[in-house]
């Protein structure tokens, strides 16, 4: 478990290309409906922590979740969302949720990587040009505990895998 609050399992959830690209111009590059359904299934009923740019890329706060936005802007306000200015503040806002999810973007994933216990990564099996990146998963810090390969259902999507990593306990 993490050292921030040992009663919580902090989970990073992301979809990243082979070259760790998450998106470009504050947009996702691909649309994989099965992955979006999985994201919804895993995160519903939980707290989701995201950066301001990720929040602004969505039409509105995600329903049936506690939306927490991490921003340096002290004046920032958003409908149906809580605002935090540090990672610790964001984690305090999750309250008694035992499994808060970190949903992006790149800077936020990097900030929470050392605090996380689990990574739920959808690896899109193609490389893309982008400007937001998922941090490198170091094999001496993270262990791949499950992998499920999926084929694309139509010509518009790509093959992808669901990968679950657990932080290696160094104690």
C-alpha cells in the first residue's frame, strides 16, 4: 500500500499508445468503446482525480463519481467538482473512498505514480504523435499481474491490451 494513506488503494487508470502517448491538443486520439465502458465500470461510485486540462476536455463532470480537479489556479471553479491544489489535498478530498482513481493527464499521472498501488493501463498497440504522455513504468518498481489482449471490433479502432500492474513491495 502507499505511504500517503495506507487504508486506500490508489489506482492510475489510463489508455496509452505503445510510445506512451495519451493524447494531443487535449483530446484522445483513438476511440475504443469497450475501453470506455471498462473505465466507466471500474470508476463508477469512486473518486476520480484529474488535472484541469483533463476536466476541461470532458463535456461535464463524470456522473456517479466524485470529481476532484487538481489545479495550481487558486481561483478555479467547476460545476459538480471539488478543487484541490496539491496531491495531498486531492487525496484528502476522496474521504472514505477505499479506491480513488487517478484519470489524467500526463502531469497528474507523473505526480501520483509514486503514491499509486495499482496501474490499470489500456495499451493501444500502435504509436502516435502526441503532446501528453503516460510515465514510464519501471520493471523494478511495478509487476505486471494480468494481461488481456483484445482485437479491434471494426476498422476504426486498434488492437489493445488491458494491463494491470501492482507496485512491488520493497519491505
